[in-house]
C-alpha cells in the first residue's frame, strides 16, 4: 500500500511523529502503514524541509540518504 504525503499527495517514503510532552519531532523511514494520529507521511521533499516549531527538537532517524531518483534496472 502506497502512503501519500500529507502536504502534497506525492508518494511518501518518510514518516513524521512527535511527542508533545517532550517537544520532540522525529523523522523515520516509512516502513508500514501510518497509524492515524500517531504519525504523518511525508514525501522526501517535505521531510527534508521540515522545521520544528520554536522550542522543539527535530531528530532525523532516517537511514542513509538515497538518491532522489533510483536508476532503473532494465532486464
Ligand atoms: Zn510532500
């Protein structure tokens, strides 16, 4: 199932979640369906441009950067 960016509707590869009490926002690789209310799917572009509110900390827990466009292997 393809998740779509909550901002622009593009296919999402990242998920943003937060802990309100700890004023913590983090980004992770999208590994499965996003649980409504627990996280938000983001495309690469919006995840990269995410800025935390004043007083919050942003943790980038995503894996190593991948190329924006993967090369296609033609069999
Ligand atoms: Zn987006």
